[in-house]
């Protein structure tokens, strides 16, 4: 792919992003992104929040309130921003992201990180099998069609702490009851990422030079433009459910005999989850979405199918047991709710 280079840009233009806006700055993943951006200290950060919100924001960021029914208010809030990060829960009204993208185009925002933090939605089979509501590709297609911004999708797999401690519908663990449901034999690996690593990954991506500093096409130094209208892939761990269990046993000082371990066919579990959702039980979406990533076809292991950008972004290696312990702590403190 042909690259644009810093030397070819207009005189006086910066080769780094300075102004970053984020939607969902206090949310499940957004707070970790803000924390990492603040730690880097290289950008001016603006939190975009709806009118009437009582959310409390950390020191060091600007807060601008918008009315989603007033296009001009969103455009005004995004004026002067070079990048827009969108983080939203799955139950957020889909039209909100659409309105943000249109406003970002009218405000001249060059880069958008849409609400893409999770499974490999570039994989057509996986995308089709767990599709609900508006397809994620709708938003990336919209960004491209407007012709004013470029997008970068962020594939990190499931959040490890959230998924391990969040109940049996996710990774199959119920810590209170000490039960574990293994999908098939529990030996299918997936790629999963911790909350802090997601934050560091987004911050590191936005700290890259926009364009390469030289015209050497063989240069391995990454730039933001390398990811233009593409996905960035990161991960913390490649794990099977049995790997997770081994960590849980170490952290909790328990043995397998202390746990009730059962097996469930992944195809059956997937279909049962779809049926639950059709009957109005939202937990069914969680069941079939997670289970599909553990199918034997390996689509949930993007470290294997795509490769990771961790090294390019300078991301650290992490300690599995540390984050297993964190998952249990968050579960005990009630910090692992819905998406």
C-alpha cells in the first residue's frame, strides 16, 4: 500500500495528533483510554457528553455537552478536534453513533475510532454469526462515504477481567457458586485483552506520527496512516478456558475438586443463546456472542489469524494471574455489569 510521507505534507502542518475527543470517557473501556491518554500527556483531551449527564470527569480534560437531536451542537463540540474516539455500550441507541459520524465530518475531524473494541468484525463468518442490530460495517462504510474522515477499527477480543468475572454467560465461570462450564473440551484458544492494555493501545496508536518521516517504503516504523480505514489488532493473552482455570486455581488457592466443572457442546450453546435472545432474554446475546468465538474454527484467536500490533505500539507483556485476581476483585465489588 502506497504511503503518504511527512515531507509531502503542507509546510507548517503537524505530523502528530494534538486534539482528541472521546465519547464515553467514564464508561467501561473509555475510562481506561482516558487514563492512558492523560498518562502520555501528549494530547488535549475533550470529553463529549450528553446534556443532563451527571458523570464526573478526571482533572485535565475539557468537557463539552451535546444534544443528540441538535446536529449543530455536536458539530460545535467537535470543532478543532483531529481525532474522535467513540465508546458506547451495546444498548446505546445506534443512531447516536451515526449522528456523531456525520457531525465529525462537518467539523473536519480527520480520524474516527468507531465503537469497534472487541471481536474481529473484519472476519465475515464471525460477523455474520453474531450480528445483531446495525452491522458494525455500516459505520465504517458511512465514514468512508462522507469522504471527510478516516477510520481505524480496534480489535482486542473480549476484555479479560470483564469476561472472566462477569458470570457464566461469558467465559463460563461462576465464582460464587464455584462452577465452570467448558465449551466442548475447553481447549480452544482465543485472544483476550485487559482493560489497561486497551487503553494503552488506543493511546499508543494516537501517539504515532500521522505519516512516516521518510520515504523508505521498507521502513518498519509505524505511522497512523498505516491503519487508515483498517483494523489494529492487539491482545494481552492467548488462552483456553483450561488456561483460565489454571490461573483461577492459583489465585484462589483452590483445586479442581473444589469446582463443579461441566461441558457443553459449543454449537448447542450457541443455538440456545440465540433462542434466549429471541425470547427476550438479553443474556442470550452474551451467550451466543461469546460461544461463537470459542468455535473450533479459531476465529476468536485473532493473534493467530491476523497477528498482533503490540510490538509496533510498544505495549507491555502482562501477568495473567494479576488480572485474574483483578477480575475476581471487580466481581466482588460489583464492577462488572453489562456492556
